[in-house]
C-alpha cells in the first residue's frame, strides 16, 4: 500500500528540476496497482477529508487551495467528483476558470483568481487556474512572449503571498497520454450523453500536443517552489488518479491538524429548559 511519503517520492517535483516530465509515464502503476484497493482507499480518504474540513471550518484560521491543471479530458471534473464527494457543499468551493470575460480581461490576469481564493476555513478547488495564462495563452500566442515570460515569477510571488496568509497550496498536474486522450475524446463522440462535453476546439489543442507538453514542462520547471510545489499525477487510470490525489489531500489536512476551538464556557454552565 502506498503511504503519503511514498506517493510524494513519486509525484513531487523538486524546485529547480529540469525537464520534470521526462520519463514520467501517465500509465505508471507503481502507486495503487490494484483498482479495488485504490477505490477503497479513495472512499476512506474522502470521508476523512470531510471530517478534517469540519475542523478547518470550526477553526477558521487557514484554508486549503487545490489547483487542478491538465489538458482537455485529463480528468479535472472527475477528480472533483471523486475526491470531494463526501464533503458537505458548505465546506468546498469549486471554481472553474474558462476563457476570461471582457471585464476580466480589463484587469490583470490574477484579479479573478484572487477573488476566488478560498476564505479561512474552506477548501477551494480550482478547475483550471491562473496557469492557463502560461499554458493556453502561451501556446495560442494570446499575449506577447515577454509578457508571458514574466508571469512565472509573478505567479510564484502570488502563491507566496497566499501561503504567507494562511492558504496551503496543493497543485496537481493530471498527466495523461496522447493515446488515452484519443480514447476519451472518441467516447465523447460515441456516447450521446457525452456529446455536450465535446468541443471541436479540443481537436485544435490536441494538434498542438507537443507545444502544450513544452509549456507544461516550463511551468513545472519554473513554478515548483518550496511554498507551492507541483505534483504530477499519472492519470491514465481515473481510479488511480483519484486515489493518489485523495491521499495527498488527506495527509496535507492531517499535517495542518486543524483543531476545534475551545469554548470559553462549560457545557455544565447551561441547562436547556
Ligand atoms: P473545460 O474544457 O475545462 O471543461 P470549458 O469548455 O469552459 O471547460 O473550457 C475552458 C476553456 O477556457 C479552455 O479551452 C481553456 O484553455 C480556456 N481558458 C481558461 N483560462 C484561459 C485564459 N486565461 N485565457 C484564455 N483561455 C483560457
């Protein structure tokens, strides 16, 4: 069975790593080789995450921000469903970052992000994130190269600001293979219940696979820091992806050790008529 430290030995990107995607297999089955065990582990972790979130909310001093990044079909939505399904809707805020609106574009790119950062006591999940501003924006040349280049340091500074203000950051790149993406896109074409998920522009992005790979590589090289390291999750199997992420989220919350506040009264002070 994989424990938290084993998992991190496998998926954590050390600050300053060069070409961190090299040699990383999206189908790597070292962690959670067995589906049944993985699913049982995820279910147990999801319950534990809910209980820990209750304490986090009662304490109301810190927040957890889980950033999910990955190309189309990499399983960001499925991760939210699979890992946080036991959490009460009051405790988790999920924000999906799509193409910026006119209003958002009129501000700096972190404006909408900061507004969505979780408040103390909450778990925030970003389904896509400000990293799009060094991924799709870079690959599709939506901003000049020098503007994008400055963003890595800006993002590191922003994350440090959050970290120094009570937000613990967990960043997961969901790493899938090109073959697995083909299968998932094909499913969206084959299954009428999934047609709504298919977007022809996903094929344009698929054609830019190598460019995205390069952009992800640079993002991992430049934005894995001590205060907000990246983890690259082998995500070709959905159940393994969920088990790995649930385990890391649970352990992070356990390490944060949120505590129920002590009231300044005793239960015996009161009688309920
Ligand atoms: P998803 O594909 O995640 O299910 P959408 O269909 O809403 O959700 O797609 C979101 C789209 O918004 C993606 O193509 C993504 O690349 C794009 N996007 C997100 N952030 C930005 C950004 N800052 N600039 C340009 N495009 C962005």
